[in-house]
C-alpha cells in the first residue's frame, strides 16, 4: 500500500559460485578479485528508498548472507506505482538478472483504484517481457565488454510463446520490459485462423484495426492525468513499464497475437543490429462469453495518442511548471568510447581510467564509475537534465530515488537518416569541441529544421526510465525529495556509519552497458550544502560487505 513502510529480509541462498554456463568476466569493473563468487544486492526500481536500502552496487552480500531492508513505499502522487525489483551487484547485474533475480513490486492505492473502477482481481495481470537462449548443448552467457546481448527466444512471465485465456471483457495489464538489452515494440493483431502453428511463422503479421487498442492509464511511477488510446504500437526499452487496459468485449472467440515489430531499422533505431527479431510473443485466446458482467470503467475521457513535440491534447502543466521552477541544468553525455564507428576518436583517457588502448567503454560523461562524484543535487531542488546521446544506439536512462517528467527530444543537426552508425555532422562537431574545451551552447548543435523528435502522449506521466534516442538530446525535469533521511548533511566525517548517506546512482539500463561503467554515483545534499569532496576507500561490514566511503565538507 502507498505510504505504508515495510521490512523485507533479503537472503542470498544462491550457490557460492556461478555455474560454468554463466561465467563472470573478470575484466569488468567489480569482478577483479571475486572471480566466480555469487554476490547480490537488491534495488527497488522506482522506489523512494533510503540510501542504505537503495541497492547501491557495492553494498552486495555473498551466498549465505542476508540483509534487512526498509522500504518507505512513499508515493508523492498517491496513485500507486508499477515498480519492480532486481539485482544491482557491481559487474554482475546482467548475469544475475538474466539468471532470474527480478520480480514485480506493485504499490497500490486501493481506494483510488476503486474510485476509478479499474479491472481488478483475476482481471489484472502483470506481464514481464524478456528474451532468453535455450539449447540442448552447452549454453554460454559471456558478459563481454559492450557485446550486444540479444537472445533467441522471447519470454512472457518466464514462458516461451505462451497463451492467456481471457474473457470478452476489460483487463488491466502491467507491462514491464525486464530484458537485459532488447527493446520490445508491441502491437496486437487478430489472427485470421486459429491453429497450433501460429507461432511458427517468422513473418510479422499485419496489424489489425479490429484488435483492441492499448488504453494506457499509467507508466513507470504512476497514473497519467488522462488515459491515452494507442491504436498502433508501444515501444518499451529495458526498465520501462506501462500500465494499460485492453477491452476484449468485442473480441469473442478471437485469437489475438501480441507481436514485437521492432527491427534494427525501426522504432527509433532502438536496438543495435538485431539478428533475432522475435516477431510473435504471446496469444490472447478470447472466450465466447464472460463469467460475470463487466462493470469496470470504459474510460470516456481517454484521448487518442499522437506524436507531437510538445504534447497538445493532454495536461502537460506538471512538466512545464517544473521547468519554470528549475534553477539547475545538467548536461549528461552518453558515450560508447573507442567503439567503431563512433565519431570523434581517438579519445582521451576517461576520467578515472589508466588505459584505453584495448578496452571500449560505455560511459556517462566519459567518466568511470569510481571517479569522483560530479553530480550533487540539493534536496528539494528542481533540475533539468539534458541527456546527450552521442552514440548510434538508444539507451534507457534511469535515475534512482525519484521520478521525472519528459520535456522534449531533439536531434543533433546533420544528415538523416543516419546509416551504419555514421553520425550527423553536429555530433562529430560536439565531440571535437568537447575534446578541445570549446563547447558551444547545446542549442548550437541542435538548432535546425525538422530536428524535434515526437514524444508519445503515454510517456507524459511520472517516469524513472526514459529512452534517450540515438544522436539526440532528451530533456527531463525532476524535483529531488526533501525528506531529510534521503540526503547527507556535510560533517567532514568519513566513518562507515554515513557511507551511504545521500548517495544514489544514475545509469544506462542496458545491463551490459551498465556493467561496463555506463553508471555514475550522485550525492543528494542538504539544502545549504555546496561542496562535496570524494575520498576513495573501502570499508567492511560484517566482515565481508564492501563499499566506498565519502568525506563531505561545505565551502
């Protein structure tokens, strides 16, 4: 329930070492000394969680250990949230989530759900979309540096090509993209015939106008101000959630296929080259009649989805009001450094690194995870972040602790469409100007005709993960929590008691990028704090847990 805290005891009952088919790459940061030792730490994705319980990557625990977590379940909007929890151990997140360490965490406001008359009970179903490999031979999941891990079978709630028997009535579904790397672009189509071989086809079926639309009522962290009717498709990157209703009332005796229509050339180039398109995901088998009358809402105030920038037919005032209050703007770059054909190289050594001759990095601001903290927001402060994607891949950008609003997407100037990762000219100019300490205002690189990218109306709710489009700037706005427990009060101390005060992270949610240092820490400071000094070091808790300590000072 919203705003009702709970305690959860997380126990690591896993084997002490990883099986041979899930090897640990010891070249990845965090795996240098532990080899095959199984370690984990749990992150409540979307939760307003105290730093000690946020699942900081270095606060892991080994097999046989446990940790008691306190979850506040705070929900500022008080609408409920579609959250999930998953492993976040440094260097091992991709391995551990692939192996199954993830699950839904639904935060409810039952009074509001009743008032809105949403489908409930057996007519509300969470669905997690992932991809996996299956083989009768040895299976290998190597977490290689910047390897695009795309698997050969789509799964829904852990099952390959499942079907769901539904009645001709309205259902509420919670969609979650829980994949490590794959983007799902989902649409529905009514099958002309119902046969046992429907999943065998490798061709994407033509979308049917008679298929029920997606009525989106919420996304990552709460409900929308108005439901949005999506008649075509919804693209979800890893970590994103969509709360929606489907009305099967007029679909008696039909079979409806949920399809993934994404390819390397569609859906905003959301994936790198994709050898397994996985077109047919699951079936809804609609019965002839309902077991009882359906009295749930028909959503008469729903608006039709459109793609405009900025939105025009939905309440956008929450976003614009926040932007007007903002006093801080941060520019965060997403870099696939030293990766051919990434423009602008050769690159300088990333901050915190000693050698880049053979290792490609996925980085934020060309800076490694262990480098000094650079982002120090103030509790209660409103900030605008420009997520500057200098790569040819889309990245799901995630910030811990809070939700934000999507303001805009705009492309870099140059020739479009780009091919084979060749960057528009203004991307190359930006990278070269950065290397020469000669950066112009961001608008210099993004001004021009037809550079604005459309946002979808269903993205307009509270989010914690957003698609940062290729060669584009995605702008978000946020307000940092004011609860004193979330931030640090500078004291100059470096004792272990305060090691996680106010410390969170932001990162790419492509897990193989995240494990390769596309992740950075941030420090949420008290309202009057103005300076942070980062002293690297390690501490030990209960003899085994490790982490870094911070020393805080004011100017």
